[in-house]
């Protein structure tokens, strides 16, 4: 077999192997589960303030959806600052989203 035949066999092998790797990669991506909680899933749920929410600034809230805990940035709708409680045995302020 000459150099052209060897090159064609190598090219064919590369194309076949590339197809196998590509198919396996698509299979792995299709098996991924999404664990992100969207904002629409949080509407109507109770959330705990974990970082102060000052008027016009961002703070942070934490909520649980099933076994999953989600932390999201939050902003007040009024002019009142919302602080988490300073006592470790008492949970922070709770909001309904």
C-alpha cells in the first residue's frame, strides 16, 4: 500500500473516530439534569433574608424548593430596609415572593 492509500485509511479512521466521540458527547449532554431554580418557581414561596436589603440596593435571600436551597439577589419594593435578625437561634425576616 502506498502513501496515498495509507493517508486515505488514516483519514477514514479519523472521521469514524470523530463521529463516535461526537455521538458520545451528545449522549452525555442529553443526560445532564438541570438543578437550577428559576425565578418563576419562587413566586409565592417564603424566603429568608440572608444579607441586608437596603432601599435601592441589592441584598440576598434564601429559599428551599423541595430538597434544594436557592440563594437569589433581591431588592425591596419600598423605602424600608430589611435586615436579617441578629440572633442565631431566630431565623431572619421572611418574605413572600
